[in-house]
C-alpha cells in the first residue's frame, strides 16, 4: 500500500510544517518535536477544520499498538505548548480539530467550514426582556 501524497509544506502563522522532511519550523528555525507529536500534527493539519476522532488519531499515531487515550492527551498538550492553545480545539468525547488557517506556499488552502453535528447539544442566545416591568 502506498502512502497518500502529501503537500511539500503547510504554513500556518509563523510555522511551516514539512511532512516529507519530518520538520517543523517556527520563524524559519527548527522546533524540537517528538515523533508521536509530529505524527499527530500531520494528521490534524491534513484535515484542517475537520473533526479527527480519537480513534483515527490513535490508529495514525500508534498503528498496531494498544495505548490509553491519555497518551493522545499528552501529545495534544505538547503541541499546544508549541503552537498555542487555540491551534487545536477539543471536541469533548469525540476528538480534535486543527483550527489555524493553513496556506500552501503563498496561496491559502481552501478549507470548508466544520459541518454541524446534529447529535451535539447546542444553545441559542436570545435577547432578555424583563417581562415583569413591561406590563
């Protein structure tokens, strides 16, 4: 089985991810990143704005191994320390989403808005009117 073709690099903020070279640069300088965190970052960046389930990430980062979900949380935490807390959104009980806008070379990548999951609870905020004073 052949590996899917990857972009030569992904740019987001001050970072450049080079999957084929297994390198992450921040403002042109190499960033020390462990192999599991790197694989996790690639999995998220290749699906920007989309939910990547915990199961998919565990299979991608730890193929053919049985590991606890805590291992995934540790790697996400390590990435957030480097990329910033807002770069990876947690979807409680489901997985994670890469939230930073990507560019490939000099052109922005087309990303679709995250689909609405009808199984997740939602809330509507409506204006409040004090009915007892308007009688």
